[in-house]
C-alpha cells in the first residue's frame, strides 16, 4: 500500500501549544459535566421503568390469582411506591458517594 507524503508547503500540526491544552481541558470538563447529568437522568428513567414493571407484575399476578381488585390495587400501589422510593434513595446515595470520592480524591 502506497503512503502519500505531505507537501513541504503544508503547515505542521502542533498539538502542544498552551492555548490548545487549555481549550482541551475546558472541553473535557464540559463533556464530563454533561455526561454526569445524562447519567443521573438515565438512572431516574431506569427507576421509573422498574417501578412501572414491578407494579404491573403485582397487578397481573394478583388478578391472575383471583384476588379482590381493591387488595390488588393497594398492593401494587404500595410495591410501586416502595420501589420508587428505594430507587430514589439509591440514586441519592450514589450521588453522595461520588461527591465524597471526588472530595477525598483531590486531597490525596
């Protein structure tokens, strides 16, 4: 395979310039901040999806077993609320743990 050589009139690519490094650091910081926000949003979406799935599973199994409608609806609501609150607590604990790790990581 033949390799094309660059023209001698072409300007050299300099990636070690100080302004480029500052720009790269700022870009990486923005990307990291956006990725963290997207991660929180996806975690919340997953909690909502899991809550809906578990509630529907309780509803379907309760009606399939022939239980009274009021009992099934109340049970599905309680299970869904518990799942949602537990998911929110896990998201909060994850956020707090990541903040602590960042804080202690900077000191060390």
